[in-house]
């Protein structure tokens, strides 16, 4: 139950963040006959009103004072239900290149901005992950914990050997029990030596020489479960890093085509990441509904490749061949981007 509540909270939080980035520009104002207040002067600064907003401070001319209107604002602002969403999502799924091109060309009021959509998608993804129970394991054993267990085992065996020596010292010379006790002590000592030998051969002493990196390695060795949790939490908080990390790699694909700038690539990357996030949310939901792993794997590989191809072709006006080879290269670069992103998360987790 707590996971579901946490998930709902994450969805609302993401919507509010995206709402802060994407204000209500381009939306229709309320009808004058809805029963709410319609002042001739701004209730915030007193400026005479002309139109649906105060031209001095920007406050809405329409101020509601009913619980129905309050609940409308809650659904509209917190859950981001608005016309722009339903204009954006179909194009993002079916014609992503057209969406990217039209947004870059200046059609802003009709579509949800890339960053607002991305934030909402990320919060939605982690909310669904919480509901589905997708989280890092809590019982990971790192090298540090393994070495501690080895030391504890050796200490216990040494205590047994010491107890046997004390028992042996109390026996008179020639006692028939001495041979048995000596044999047990020798067996314990051989067991201790064997454990220490195996542990020393498997021990890896990683000393990079960079203080914060060595500190990160030490924390992963001591408590890998905690660090895995931090990795998930940081991937949630710092997912936006994927955007600046991806832009230079996309720019490399168009290095000799000067008409495309960093802004074009930023819109392309952010809309693409938004779609991928929503798509993998869909895959998780399908998995919860009982769809087989084989089908999910095929969809998880094929659909993203097709989407990247269509978005490249439409957004940059490419031929089929140009879009195809760029799709292949960008797919390989994605693994580099993810590798760098995960490295950054590991460092951030160690420093946190």
C-alpha cells in the first residue's frame, strides 16, 4: 500500500514540476458565465484589466472561489490534464519527427514543451516502477561484507582451537585423549589456513589514486545494498543529465550540416527520451498484465529503433539512407551515453 501511495506522490510531484516549467500559455480563458468572479481591476495590484490577464503583474483576471473550480485546478495543474497533452502524445508516438520540427519552428502553444513532458514522464516511470515492485535488491553482499564474514569465521575457528589447547593443557602426559585433541586442533588450523588462502587470492585491492573515486569504491564494498538504492534514487533525481550528455553525440551526426544547432538537438533528444520513458512504462504495465518476456523483448528492441529512425528522418528532413545510418550510429552511441551516465550516478551516490 505504501508503494502505491509513494507512486501516486511521485506522479503528482512530476506533474507539478512539469506544470511549473510549462505554464498555461496558449490555453483558452474561462467563460464569463461560469459563476466566478470577473473583476474590472486586478485583485493583486489594482491595475485596470484588459483581456484575460493583468498586463502589469500577469495574474489571471478570472479568480475562482468555489470548491468545484478548486478541484478542477487540482486535476488540471497536478495531473497536467490539458489539451496540449493530447495534441503532443499522438504525434510523439506516431510522427515524432513532425512534432520535433514543428516545435522548433515555433508552434509552442499547441504542444507540451519537451522539458515539461520529460519531467512528467520520468516521475511517471518511477511511480509505475514502485507499483510494480521494481527496486534494487536489499541483500547484496559486496567484497567488504564477504571479507568481514571470512574474518568472523576465522575468529570463531581460532576460538575453538584455543579452547582445545586449554583443555589439552589440563590433561596429564600420556592421557589417551591428547592424540584426539591434537588431531582436532591440527584440523582447525588447516581449515583456517585454507580459508585465509582462498580469501587472499580472491581479494581485489582497487586503489585508483583519485580520492573521491577510491572513496566511492570503498562505500560500494562496505554496503552495496545501500549504494544500489542510492543509484536508483540518483537516477530519479539526475535523469535530466541524460539530455546534456546526449546533445554532443547527436551533434556529431550533423557536424557538417551547419543549419542544425544545439537547440535543435536538445529538442530532439528531450522528446526522444520522453517517448522512451513512456514506452518502457508501457512495457512494465504489459508485463504486469501477463505479456510474455519474448514479446516484451522484441518490442523493447524494435520499437525504440523504429522511433529513432522516424524522428531523425522527420525532424532533420533526411533521406531514408541518411536516417538509417544515423540510427545505427546513434544506437551504438546510446551505450556510451548510458555508461557515462551510470558512472556519474555512482560518483554522486558515493559523495552523497
